[in-house]
């Protein structure tokens, strides 16, 4: 029996269960966990955030393709009265390394599977989806497990679906557009998955994801990207989001190779209830900015 209990829970006392039609619900599905946030559209303020982690004994490669993962998600929904309410909008996004970018002028919707299969091996258990990102003008093609897509349709039929990197690209671009022409790198650290974005000023240069096992692997991929793009690590800024602690061994390792390492700040577009004052918001950067997707 898998215990269903959030590892983090922030809920504002002003959240009104009778008026959730005024709130937006955002859900993040990852191979090791489930998180959601609730946003008050009238007051432009986040009111709640909860995170559940899949027990380590139940984690294995491609766990999101399994029936066990769907059953675990069902247990969360069935144990949480709030998630059964009606909302103004629902956003659901999933993580994974199988994605690719196609500039708008080159995009042909009839070739989605072909585009993605150039770089990734796809199975019959995966569905190819696309997100249109207006700024910068590009399509992000990605795969989502068929079972996960069916689970979303069953529990949140009106939900808009996105990939984690769609939220990251929109958020990072919006946050720093019009700024100085310095190079900014975003490392979004998930459990065994590293998402890397690079912007030079407002110019979008790269979005890629890598599987990693150790801190050394993670550093290798970051340095590989800087080498390929000829980025000066003494002049660029490395922003960190996701599973990262400032006093960790990884933090020390990154600061050895990058002169400027910062936690990604929260976006100025949104306000936060006082219950979030001590929350590690950088760990939920993608979740708290998914509303920028539309």
C-alpha cells in the first residue's frame, strides 16, 4: 500500500472552497511526483501548493508508462477533496527528455511524429503533442504516455496540456526580455532529468534535456552546453530551478565552474499569499508560471 501524503503543503486560509470557479488549477506530473498550485485570478495571487512524491521503491525507468503510476495518481485525486472541484482553467504539464523544437516557418503539423523521431525513439505507448510558443516563435514537440493522456482526459477533461519546457521557455523569456544582452542559463533540476535553457539577451539559443545520475553528470552536461555555444562561464549567469539546495555539495560544485550562480527569482507577474514566505519557490518555477502558457 502506497501512503498518500503531501511532502509539502501551503494553503492560504482565505481559499474559498465554494468559489473555485474563480481559481486556476495547475498540475505538474513528473516521474517521481505530483504537484499542483491554485491561483486566484481575481486577486492575481497564489493561494495553495501541494507536492506528493512517489516512494523511491516504486520508481523505475518509464514509470509514467505503467498502470501503477496511474493508480497512484488516482489515489491522490481520491484523497484530495479540493482537486475534485470545478476551476476557471486547468493546466496540466508533464516532464521528460523526449522533445524537440521546430521554428514556426518550418513547421508542418502533419509531420509531428517524424520531427520528434529524428532525435528520439518513440513507442506505441506514447502520444506526440505540440505546444506553440509565441515568443520566441517556435513549436515544442514532445511525447506523453498514452496512459497519462487518458488519465488527464478522465479527471480533467477541459485541461490544457503542456510540456515542462514550454513553461520554462515562456517564463524565462518573459522574465528577462528587454534586459541586458548577457547570456543567461537556466538549469531546471528534476530527479534524474536536467533541463537546460540558454538565452543571450532576448535571443533564444537552446532548450535540451538530459538524463543524469550524479552531480558530476549534471555538471558535465552544463559544461558541454557552454562549450558548444562558446559561453564564457565567468560572464554568464547560471540560474537554478527545481530540486536544488544552496548549501548542497552540488551548489559548491557549480560555483567552482560558474562565477555567477543564482536561484531563479519568482516572476513579477504574480503575487503570493503569506503562507509562501518560507517556501522554496525556485523548486516550483515551472508550476508557478504555467499560466503564462495561455
